[in-house]
């Protein structure tokens, strides 16, 4: 499905034949983008002699002169002005002009589009997801309508409830501006009550705050001796070493990449000469240290050849360094579109087996990844076909006997139960595996819409198919494999063991066709992802 919220209107060059030059349009109206509430002004230059008959239309409907819509015309110009634009005024406008009221000699202008944009709708009501050492994780649903422009940030605000005061609560104060729809609020007083609200911003402004949360009470235990967890350098489940030891053991080399959590450098062991990747992060607040601590704790449990390995962890002051395997082959999808690489269905089977083996080990360790996507599948080198799964920043320990809900992930790859804030399971990761397989085989994203809201809507409706011609050369077994994973409902969806037992993954790849898959769609997909 397509959405009208993000795709700019394009002038459609459909000019009706003119009859003579007695009445003609010299210059048609121009496309425009208007902030909702501001005036829309469209203008056409005319040529002809009186009397001219002019008619403005929106779509097929004629626009009449009124207090809201002003039409002014002479022999040389006709202008349409809508004093105060509303959402329904977005659309395609056309001017028709003739020498008289008769249809004969009618000339139509090219169509022009007025595209209305606005600030976003308010986000959803905040709710607590989990308690942390000195606070809580607060989550919310994103804006239902982004105003025609991508959401740039969410502003989370807090107010402390005055339970024994007639004033009700204190003034609102800013907690954080974030791109995510959840945030760990630290530094809350034990047993104190708070309310939260969230507003959304795009390039045109900030929405009104959304509905208030229920009164939320922090019931996390106070640390012994009144210690502030933000000052606890050794908090976590890992042996933390000083950066002096890090610099003594490793030589820092070129930067490999940078993200919102820090930067990654190539480093060399000074004794053995082995190369590794060092992820260097600035953990300024206790919530940052807790997140890194959880990631390290999880990685310490994931000793498997298909999962990137943690080698060392260091800390000094506010800086934390994680030393990991150097996975130097680049992202899997970048590798398979290389001109020197022949992507076949047999190759896709080999990659999907490896992904499933990594997920299988995580399940055996009672861990869910929760952010499986192409960017987190890396090739070990630039020549072989071996891969590793990376980035366990959103991974969680999971007890199938307990109900667990989360509100995070990457829109194109997140499962319906995450969007609906239903209970997750190990099968939640298998939905993402299905999406990855669909894209790898076809280069098409099964649920991607014009924006995150449309994408999430497509996922919850489970709207996808194999109708594109890209699937004409894909086997029925491969399609069946995907169909067993892109299923709404954990109990109906294949788990990782069933996936590995599927006849497609069990095929003898040496006996399969060597026909090369067309990667044109995949190249376009990667280009789009880079601009998101």
C-alpha cells in the first residue's frame, strides 16, 4: 500500500489541446508545500480577450468563490487563494479557461498540487515497561500522523505528584529528547509518585503533549549507604579493567564506524598482533552504564561461532570499551550485491542456515535478540560466505514461563506482538528472520510503507505477498519457508528448530541451480536504507 503523507505530488503534464489562441494559458500553476493553517495561493498567466470563462477545479470538483476560497481573474491572470488551509485542501488543482461559457475552445492548465504539512499528532500515553536500579523504563506509542514529515525527536517530560498538596503536582520538567519510543528515567526518588507526558517534533514544529501517564511510583530499592548508582564504576556482572590496561594491551588504529552510542576502532593486540574491534562508548549516566552492563553480560553467555564474541571489557571514568571479534567483511547485503559475487538461491540457503544456527544458540541460552536486521548480519571476511550476528544492545534474557513485553525494535523488521505490546517469545526473532529472507531473495521489503506508521500498520495487518515478478525465479520451497515465519501469532509461527528442519534449508545446495538472482531491487533497497 502507498500513503499520501510522505510522497510529494508531481506535476502531471496532461495539457488538453487548445482551440485557437483566443483563450489560452501561458503559464500554469506551480506545486507548493504549505503549512496547515496558512493560505494556499495558486496563479495562472492567461492570454485572450474578454470575456474569458475561468473555472478552478480540485480533482473533478469545481471550486466556487466564497469567504474561504477567493477567485480573482482578468484577461492576463487568474488566482485562487484559500485563506486558511485544512487537511482536506491537499490535492490536485487545475484551471480551465475558454472564450465563453461554451465548452468549445476550452483550455486546461497543467495540474498543480498543494501539499499540506503540519506538526505531528501527539504521541500516545506513556506507560512503565520495567523498573531499573534507580528509576524506570517509560515507553509510549509514536504519533499516529507525522504531519507529512518524518518525526525527528520525542520530548519526554516529568512532573512529581504532590500527594498531600492541593496543587496536585509540580511543574513539568524535561527528561530527555530521544528518537526512540522508550526511555530509561533514572534518578527517581524511592517510593515517589510521578506522571509523564510526551510530545513529538518534525521539521515544522512540535506537537501538543500527548495524554498523561497514570501515576507511576518508583518502588526500586535504595542502594546501600545511599550510594548514587551513577558513581558506581564497577556496576554490572563483568570484571571491569582500567583504560590504562587497555592502552597497554592494545594499539588503537583507524576508526571503522560511528553510531549514536560511540565509535568503533580497529585495534591490535601488542603481543600477539591479532586484530580486534574496540567499541568505545561514553556512558555519562547510570542508565547508559546499565545498558552496556546488560549487553556485556549477555555477550558473556553467547559463545558460538555465528555470534560476534566479546574479548575484553574496560572502563575508566565515564568511558567504557568493549573489545570484540573483528568482523571485517562488511554487511551481508553489501557483500551479495558486489559485482564479483553471484547471489543464487543456494547461497541464500547457506546464509539463512547460519542465521538460524545463531538464533538457535541464543534460544538455548534463553536470550532474544530483538533487533535482527540486515545491518546486524556481518561477513567474517570479503571472500568467504561465513557470517556472524552482531549488536546485542537490545537483547534480553527471556524466561518463557514469564510474560515479557517490549516496545522497541526497527520498524521494518519488528514483529506484530511488539507493535501491539503483546507478550513476546523466542518466535519473535523468527519473524525478523522471515523478513530478512524475503528481502535477501527478492530485494523487496515486504512491509515497508512511506513512513514508519504505514510500515507498522502493514505489519499488524500482515499485509504481504509474492506477487512481484522478483519471485518468479524463486522456488516454492523458499516461499513456503517465508510463509511459515511471517505469521501473526507466536503459536502459529515456526520456531527456530522447525525452521532448521524445513525442507528448503535441508536442500542439497550442490545439486541446486546456479542461476544468478537479480540484485537490482536489493541495490535500490540498500540505497534507500542509507538515506533513512
